[in-house]
């Protein structure tokens, strides 16, 4: 049942992201870069990949594509010359904000089909090995 639920959720997610011309991986990395950088610090590729749950090699490839498409900027980190610091462009932020809002709305509809959606999300976080904190509760992506 978990597999069937995942497939249904993925189909819904793909349909919501299609008008934004984003794959789920692109969305995850763009929104994570935006989310982690909202306080002014520039996250590096490893932090973004880890937070998004995407392998570093795939993340690097997708981040390069997002850079080519003008959504993010990649630059050598000021604190570690081996790392790439990431920031979201104005265009990328605008796209991320719209896509996050659309996906949050779709996720709310999807998860509200169950009697206690917050309890379900807490259980899924446990199964996914994600720590539940106040901040994690706010963030559904």
C-alpha cells in the first residue's frame, strides 16, 4: 500500500509541477536552496543535496541545469574553496514561491483524505528517518 500511495502522490506531484516546467528533483533542489538560504547564509551543494534527500552526483547535475536555466547561482564558497555555495536568483525565487504554494495546496488535499494528516506525516517522518522538530513540521517538502 505504501508503494501505491507513493505512486499516486508522485503522479499528483508531477502534474502540479508540470506547468512550472520543473521535475520533482529540480523542485526539491530549488526549493531547498531557497529554504536553506532564506536567512542570508549560502548553503553548499552537499547541504542542499542532503536536506533534499538526493544523492550528491545527481544533485550536482540537476543544480547545473537549474543554473543554466537562470534559477540558481553556483559559486566557490568563501569558507571552503572545494565547495560550491548556492543562491537562488530572483527568477528562481519567484518560481520556487509559486511552485511551493501549488504543491503545498495539492499536498494538503492529498493528505487531508486521512482522518489525522499530521499524525500520518509524523509516522512517515519516522519511517523516512527524519527528525520531527517544530521547523520540520512547518516544512512539507
